[in-house]
């Protein structure tokens, strides 16, 4: 067979099928990509893996007793049924819930990354279908940057926030102009392999090399030295986790104290600087936020902070905050303090200076590509107004009818009877998985479409097998991407496409024609491409017809903006390009936020102690600060059974990095099996010792498939979300705070439970009925 193009969130590739099984599938980086990601190596071992869902399956307890709350969810066996039975059970249950409880009792928030591909985007189809049957309770924001997208509009306006989040100053400008890149949260290149929908050409390494070659230095503020690649010229500021705001406030204090703050910039482009400066000086609380105050809290010596502040004022400086910092309790504060620090420097709107957010959190941030809409399936309108901030899923399921705060509003959790999840793995992504298990026991019915028997599929009542991208045709392009790719089917399908499943359900529920608009999948691809092509041709671009594009396999997108500078227009003329904040300027003090009266998010950037940090009382019992960051060997939990991900496991478990001093104090050697625990739960992991961590810090990435099958530990495989607290960032954003937890680690003695995360569940039968035909 020929090499055919395809794509993932972590890059484009070609597939060649020479025979059955993993040995007969060759996956190679797409020739377009100058710096492909090693995550592609996970594909061959995963697509044929025994953990694939092969047939529709219904939980035995649900089949026998019918819908209802059930703590057995997640531990029960399944009964495989034919498609017709599954569809009729599901259509019947959707009808029952709508009739008896109304559409707001259906939770279709269904967060997750699903797969690349513009047409077969699982959540788009779920929403389109649910909207056509009367709507659903939705979720807002993401686990990635759900705190920033709420706080930034208060600081730089909704439009300004969109500019920050959708790309900011482009990388080529940074490479050419930035002299000092102060990177709070570092620049972890493995995160930048990934962008939603894919990224055809990975180029961040090249931009960093260009900047470094010109003399740009990076100040890496992180508890992890290797949050900055070795070959990038820079300095490590080994910071106590969760204290970035402390260091930022001290840098601000030095700028003010030494007369280095740009007063003219503050007067012309900001409001609230005086209130913020009064806080820095300690007027409200008697505590100046100077480097001597900061050093014992954040672990960076006072003199280094002073020197850095002076260097920042003397050079073209980009003040950068990674998304990881806002995935914490009080995650609003590092974002706001970062903008405040950049404002004091007065370089916002200048090439290579100012503020940046999320460079190296995702491949598309800083992309030079022009922004225009991509081919998309229309989702329709949702008549149900109920929603939750996405990370409040357990709260909602456990507390129906209870009030909660969000961004100045007091809302109530709806009473959910049916949870419908596609393209996501909450038993990977959510915090405090023990609590999530309890929450998943509450609804009447849980439905999941999945290619794999993930923990989420195991916690469902009705599981429908879906195809992977290698088993269907699609259009591949991410935000800020350089190319549109033909994603061509290479393998026979296992399961069905989400589209086919919803088309069948829609037909049974009387909205078949509305859902499909009479098109097959192939016709949809042509239709979406055609609509999109027309829009681009209308803007004067030359775009080939579908058949030409499909035969070529790739189309280079037009309109690169190598010179984009965040807030350049606002700087040039702040009256003509007002920000859409109440003042029209950058708000260093926000009357709006102050007016909400949230003690956990006051009206200006501030240091607020989180529950989990090494300077707090919890550290006496749990003295190691765990960083639960993004894995470098897979995307989230996807393809954890693949070769590249498995290659980094230690003793078959996820590897936890420990500083040698911390390990020695606990009698732990490299390669030992350890038990990581706190008051929320415990997991097993394999120890890897490294001086790239600050002492007192441990690092266990997310994404090891949750395995609650052992008796002794909450997860036998090493999923850190059994240790993270299910707590919103604050009442303002209610964002995910999974990045941090305090823990203790000990050697695991005795016979460890086997890892069963990738074994399909037990299958049984229910007398006579519902057999696979
Ligand atoms: P994925 O593993 O990508 O994780 O959480 P997310 O739920 O997105 O899950 C996607 C699932 O979709 C996979 O199980 C995959 O098999 C399935 N899938 C793929 N293609 C298809 C398809 O075509 N159809 C269907 N129906 N299913 C499909 C990620 C989330 O985790 C994110 S974005 C972040 S940033 C968070 N980060 C952290 C963190 O930093 N620290 C902690 N502790 N926790 C986090 N959780 C969050």
C-alpha cells in the first residue's frame, strides 16, 4: 500500500500498511515537518492494542436493574450487544430523561481533546446532536487555560484576552528582537509539540536557536531545570513551586523602588497602578513586597531578584507566564502579576517586549500564521442555559441544586441524570479521582464513545466503540497551522465513526434529516472544504478545488504574519484602539473584580497562600511538592499503551522524578517502586533520580491510565490525579488546579499489584437477551 498522509494533535505523519498488526503499520513523520515529535511512535502499538473497544457494551448492572444511581459503576462487568440493541437502549434512555427531567438533566459538557480532524471532531457532533433534540447542560472554558480566559478579560478586555490567548507576538519577532525572555514556568518544548487539531511544522526550537544565536537569554523560573532546553542560553531560577507571584511582586518592587518603572507608560495605558504600587509598598498590610520578603518564600536569593529587575529594565524584555502557572489555586494571580510587571517595564506593544502567555504551552501560541476560520461542523443553538465551569464536574454531580460562584455570578448546579461523554477522559484529566468515582455513581446513566477501554469507558453504562483517525477520511488543520492536510484512511475500521452513531440516534429520535442534512461522511468533507474555500476565495486567496487538494494531500495556507506584535496598535494610539475594559486601558486594579468581593481574588494582583505549598502548614505532613505536569511521552492520556510512552515507564509504572537528596533521606534508589500518597489517595510509581529538580520537589506527569484495581493503593499505575485536590482556582474563574499537590513518598515494600489499566473489563451475559448478533 502507498504512504498516505494523516494527522494528530502532535503532528502530521504518513502511514504505510504492509500487513496485519503493529508490525504491518509504518508511521513516519510528514516530510513537511522540520522537527517532528517522537509521540508519533505511540501510534503503531496503540491502534491494534487489546484495549480497543470492539463492540458496543452495556454495564451488566444497568441492563439488569435499569437506569439509576449506582456505586458499582466502574467495578461491574459488561455485556456486549449488537449495534441495533445499543442504539435502541440509548435512544430510549435519552427520550426517558428528556421527558421526565427535561434537557438540562443531560450533561453534554464532555470535555476532552478527542482526535485531530475537522469533520470527525467528537464533541462537535455530540453538541450538534444534543442541540437538535432540545439541548443540554454545557461546560465553559478548558482544563488548559480556564483561569486565564476568565481573568484576562478583566485585565486587558475580551478582545485583548483573545489576542493574548490566540497567539500574541509571533515567534519570528521574538527571535529577532527579544534580548531577555523571563519565562515564569519555563519554556518546556515537549508541550509545544502539541496543538488542538495538529501543527504541520514544528519550529519553536529553530526560533529559540535564532534568538540564542543573536544573544537572547532566557531566565527560566521553574522548580525544574529542564523546563528550558539545555542548548538555549539561559539561567535557572530554581523557584519554590507556587510562589511565582512572590518573585514577580519583588521584581515589581525593585522597579518602583529604584525609579525604573515606566511612569509615562503607566499613566497613558493603565489604570490602578497607584493601588497596586501601594500594595507593593505594603501600605494596606504593613508588608513591603521587596526581595528580602520574597527570598525566603520563593527560594530565589534577594540579590538575584534585584539584578534581574535591573536587567529587565535595561533590555528588550518579554515577560512570559506559562499556562501551567494558572492551573493552580489562585492561578489568576501569576497571570495578572505578569501583566503588571510587563506594564511597569513599559515595553508592551514593542517588538520583542511586553507580555506573553503560553509560548511552549502549545505549538500554536506565537504562530505567525494568519487567523481565519477553519472548516467546521455547525453545532446549532443550545436552548438550555445551564452551564458549569468545566472543572466543576464532580461538584455538579454531587451537589445538584446547590449554589456556586463564578466570575461575579451566583449560579446553581443542575440535577444531571444522564452524562454523555465523547472524546475525553475525565478519569485522566479531573482532580481527586476518588471523588470523581463517587460523583460518577450519581447519575442514572453514563454514555461514552471511545476507541479504547479507558477508565472513563469502564465507568460508563453504555460504551460505543469508535474509530481512530487512521480508520476514516478527514481534513487536518490546527489553529495557527501552516497547512491543511488530507487525512486519509489507511486501516479497516474498528467500531463506527461518532458521526455515524449520532446519525443513527438522530434518525431514531426523529431528527435524522436535520442532523445529517442528507450527507454521507465523504460528502460532508467536500461540503465543509467547499464552504471554507469559498470564504478564502472571497478574501482573494487562490485555493484549489477539493479534488485537486485531496490528490495533492496538502495545501499551504496563505497569509503569514511574521511581524505580529501584541498590543502594537493599542500602544500606537490608545484612544483609537481602546481595550474593551471598563477604562479602555490595562487594569492593574479592577473595580469590577474588587466589586465581586471574593477574598480569594481581590481587585489587583496579590500573593495569596495556596493550601498546597511548601511554606504552608500542610507541608509538615506532606513535605514534597508534586508537580503534575504534561507528559513528554504522550498527549495527556492518549496512547499511553504505545511504544514511546511505555518506554519511559519504570517497573511498568509511570516514572516519578525525585531529587537524589530527597530520595536518600527516604532510602529510595533509582528504579525503586515507590508509593506516593497524601490524604486524598495514593499511587505507585517508579523512581527516577535527577538533579534537574529543586530539592523538595517531585514530578509525576499526568496521563498514566487510572488503575484502581489494586487493594493497597488508589491507583496502581501512577496517575497523579488521585493526589490533586478538586478545588477551583478561585471563585472568579473556578479553573482546574491539577498542577500541584503536596505528597509524601516511600519505598513500596512487598508484592505490588499488577497494572491492569490496559486490560478490557470482564464481559458477561444476561440470560438470553442482548447477545451480539
Ligand atoms: P485525553 O487523554 O486527550 O485527555 O484531558 P483530556 O480528557 O483531553 O482524552 C481524550 C480521549 O478521547 C482519549 O481517551 C481518546 O481515546 C478519546 N478519543 C480520541 N479520538 C476520539 C474520537 O474520534 N471519538 C471519540 N469518541 N473519542 C476519541 C486533558 C486535560 O487534562 C488538559 S487539556 C489539561 S491542560 C489538564 N492538565 C492537567 C495538569 O496539568 N495536571 C493535572 N493533574 N491534571 C490535568 N488534567 C487536564
